[in-house]
C-alpha cells in the first residue's frame, strides 16, 4: 500500500511540473456575401455564432444592415463588384478594366466611405478584373492606406489578388469553400464537410455563403454543431491575423522566399 501511495504521489508531482500546452481548436470563418439588396437580409443577423457579413455598396438596405450589424458587434466587409468574364452587370460601385487608376480608386473610395464600419474588402464576381495586376495594385493601395484586409473570393484560379496584396503589404486571405453553389441540403452538407476537413488540415478555413433562404436554414441547423465537434467559429479578421502568425512561425523555422499560400 505504501509503495502504491508513493508511486501515485510521484506521478502527481511529475505531472504538475510539466509545461502547459494550449491546443487551439481549428478555426472557421463564414462570410455571407451579397448583403444589401433585400430587407430579408436583416434576418441573417439572427443566425447563431460569430459570422461575418459582406455588404454590396450603394444597395437599398446596405446602410440599415451595417447599422444593425455594428450594433450587434458583427464584423463587416465591403463586397466590391468587379468585372467578370461573363459580362454580367455589376451594379453600383463596380470596378472595371476600362477604368484608369484615378477612376477606380475614386469609385472604391466612395464605396468605402459609404460603409465606414467595414474591416476589409472582398470581390463580388471579379473573375476578369482579379486576373490583372494593375487594377489589383490600385485596389490594394487604397486598402493599405486605410488599414483594411482583403479576402480573395477566388472566382478564378488565375487571380492575382493575393500576389499583389503581398507585394504591397496588405494582409489577406483566400476563400476555401463556396457553401451554397447548389442549394439542396445534401449538396451544402458536402461543402460543409469539405470546410471542416480544410480547417482540420490548415487549422483554419474560410467559407463564403449567400443570403438564400435555404442557406439560412442550413446554417441555423448546423452552426450549433461546430463547437461540439471541436471547431471555433471566429470573425474573419481573427483568421487573417492567425494566418500571419502561422506564416511568421513557418518562416522563422524554415527559410523561404515564398510568402503566400492561399
């Protein structure tokens, strides 16, 4: 009995001397795009968890949504329309290839001035514009001056947005998963599982969703399960900062000239 007691005491003391290691849960940010065209968008603020919302500029409910979201402590982005390869109409505040530097920067600046609550910007469409370094450089110059980050929605695999953002020192991150390209629950569940797998692999992941009724119902059902499954739902800016901490740690341990991974 005495030997057993001594062994127990020994292990108790040994465990108390071990350093305390903090293991962070894999982090997920979910950005709901295309906010501002409909009054029903306001109901998205009722969804549980720390979601991020990206607002289209100069839309009928952009100001009202931004005010309510800000009051509720929600993080906001400017969802700036950018020219697409399919020629689809951009709506107000759109950035196009035929703009020179002054026109593009003035258009972007006007959109940002209309939504001073935003912490960052992501592209609405943009499969054409994001392939070109000049308009991306002009865009990033404005974000750099204002201390805003950029989320590349990655509407094309040829995007130059992150490359240019890194050249100009603009903090940035990329979308990993589109949640609701198809609106059935089964289709969204496949994307949801992909999002969780990405988060486990990278320790973080970003999903973009849209203000469809089907998407709202899906998120209302599955968001409460994330924490139970060991994930942490965070504002997008938290992931941006976390990503740069990871990059700094990697560069300090492994010499490399490559600054970015999506």
